[in-house]
C-alpha cells in the first residue's frame, strides 16, 4: 500500500478509535496502532478498546479487564518441512500471532490476530511480535495488580 494511503488509513482508524473512546467515556493511558488495528487501555476504568479496519469497515470490542483471567501471546505455525527445518529459522514458519484474552467466566476467548500474509518482511513481523509481547506484559501487570488489591 502506498505510504500516503497507509497514513490516511491509519488516521481514519485513529479518528474512529478516539470517537469510540469518547462515546464510551474512556481515557486512554496507552494506545498503539498495530498494522490495521489499534489497541488502547483505560487503566482507571480497567477497559481495553480494540478496533480493527478491514476493507474500510471498522470492527470494535471493549473488554472489561475485570472479567479477564489472563492475557497471552499465541503464535501459530505452519507445517514444518523437516528437510528445510535445519536451514530455516522457526520464525519463517510463523503463520499468525495473536494477543488472546481468557475470561474468568469461561466464555469464548477474544483475540487480536495478525496473519503473516499481511507482512512480507520478517523484520516488520518481528517488530509487531515484540509490540504484542509488550502489551501482554503490560496487561498482565494490570491483571496481577487487581488480584493483589483484592487479596
């Protein structure tokens, strides 16, 4: 995608995200654009807003962190050909990476999924994986802090 079109697309995504945040009375202490998605956390209300853009359509989800049991990074790999395994790095078999939320009431987990086919450059995928891991750590600290307060 050309740089200007990508920038406009991200600006629209951010504007939609900000509008949803305002309508839901959320004040973000952190947010980040991750490809065609944006994630933001309101620590005081313990809410997470996820917005994804696909074909000029926005999909959003608000997650109440009080209902979240855990937050984990999940990596899904394609089948590994044993003949090529010794010469290829494991990252080359990565099919998708997700930030997955498991809930206390055992309802279906929610996930923010990134498929490899959108990222042809392994360095971009690696940076994205690092950012997702950072969000996992950040949100896990929020979840642990809440458990410690309750004890």
